[in-house]
């Protein structure tokens, strides 16, 4: 059985890439480790990565094993001699491996799996909702939606979305037996360990030279000596000769804070303010978290509801959209800018017809009468639970 998420194959622009070079002109630099992703249809004989599920039967979407292997090889096995603090580099690579397992690992609660599940349900719910609105605005014989079933669908959707956003926004517990995998917990831990990710380490993760000038000079000296005006040459994107990638990585690191080329230092670290700005985005989810605590996870006493705002006592599609946007922005920033990893897809392309049977009736002719009988049977069973309870029997008095 194929999984509902499309298998994604990632192709890295690594090793020796061929780019057009105009002698005397600057190269179009390209950050090593940029990944291009394309969704492939299933081909006969090619196995899928097994679909993952979590409690409640929510589908989770795996990543193509071949692509994942390429990612790990390129980002973790490249070496460079142009690094002074090798101990710091090794510590960061160890922590990075752990953080990536939180972000997009095989655990059923990995962050991207949580996000993908939320966005899949959100897209499907809005699709059904628009069909329902269309049916109400343009009545047609034979088309209709059952109100109690819609209520069941909507309440389940709200609970799933609210609790999912609450999980992603949860802070880490000091008690290791209560540790969680959440977006906020990941951001907080990286912030605590931010001294590991210096400018030097940032480039060394890609096997890049810290100073690109010598390699750049050798490159252009070679072009000039060849006498060619326009040529297509092999250009390293990692290793000691990858000067263009080094320049690009420096420029990318500069975006974390204002600095000039002359002001760069191997010990530069990402400012706390950058992490604080990401945390402020997660705060967008605070109203949903408060709603979850008061109305879903707990049956709040009326006294504890005093002072709640309107947005903390309801869930709307616009609120969910704002939370989704914040979560995606923070996760992408952490994954791409800090951990220098590929960015996962949001809503995978299903490898099956997820709208199958939507145009069919639920029951045959005469099925309504049968449904009423089933309903009554279920009600009788529930009523029997009370009548069979010994404590519910009347007390005999003399």
C-alpha cells in the first residue's frame, strides 16, 4: 500500500559542478548544500519508504531513503583542514546530528512529521468545507451533508489542529523523563548551544576554506593562462578550492548580523536577538495553546476563564493559518539557516486518489431505516451501562 506522501528525491549540487565562467567577471555563487527537490511518481519495482503512523491513525510522510542518504553523506562526511578549533567543530557536528533527528528523523514525533500531518489535515478539511458551502449556496437534488457528521468532523479537526500546535510550541521540561520533541524545545536548545556554531564551524561543515582569496586567485590565474574568454570548467563546491562557495557561505552568515568583510572573525556567533525573533514568531501560537489548555486538555473552572481574550476562547481558520505560517517560517529558518539542511515539503503529493468515493452515496436505498435501528441499538447499550451499575440501584429502606 503506497503512503499518502509523495516520495521526494533530493539532488545536491555538490562535488564538482559545471558552471559557465566568464574570465574577469565574478561567478554566480551558489551555496553548497542547496537542494533541489522534485516529486517522482511511483515506478514499478521501486519500493517506497514505509509509511509511518502515530496514535490516532494519522499518516506520516517518509523521505526517500536514497535522498536521505545523500543528504547525510554530503553534510556530515566532508572534511576541511582550514579550521582552527577542531574540537568545537566535532561538538557541533554531534549536536547537529541529534537536532536533525528531532527535525526530520524517523521518530514518529519528529518535527516535520508533526507539521506535515497538521498541514495535510488542514488542506483536506478546507477542501471539504468549500464543497459543503457550494452545496448550501447552490442546492441540488441528491447532494447534501449530514449536520451531526459534519459536527463530528469539525470538532475532530479543531482538536487535532489545536493539540498539534500546542505540542510544537511546548517548552522542554527540566525532567528528562518528561522530555518532548517540539519546535520550541529545539530552538531553545540550539540557542543555549549557539557558541558551538561559529563562522569558522559554519564553513567547515561544508568542507570550505575560511579564506577564499588564495583559491580564487589560483582559479582565475588558471583561466587567464589558458587564454580562453568563455569556457565551461569544473568548479569545486566543497574542499580547499571551493572559493565561490566559501564567499557565498560568508555572505549568508553575514545576514545574521550587520558586519563588513573586514569585520569578520572566525569566532563570530549568531546573536541571541536572531533566536529571540524566531521565538516571537512561535508566540503567535499562544492563543491556540491557551485554548487547548482550557477547553481540550482540561475542563477549566469558570474562575480560571476570567480574563481570556476572544481569540483564546475559539479557533478560527485564520488563526490556524497564522500559526502554520509561523511554524513553517521558524522550522525552515532553523533547518536551512542553522542546521544547513534541506527544507522538507509542506503538503506531500499523495500517491493515491485521496478523493476516491467522494462522489458516492454513503448508504443504499433503505439504508436510512437501517441506520436508525443501529442508532437505537447503540443508545440502548449506553443506557444499559447505567442500569447495570450497582451504585445506581435504588437503596432499600426499612
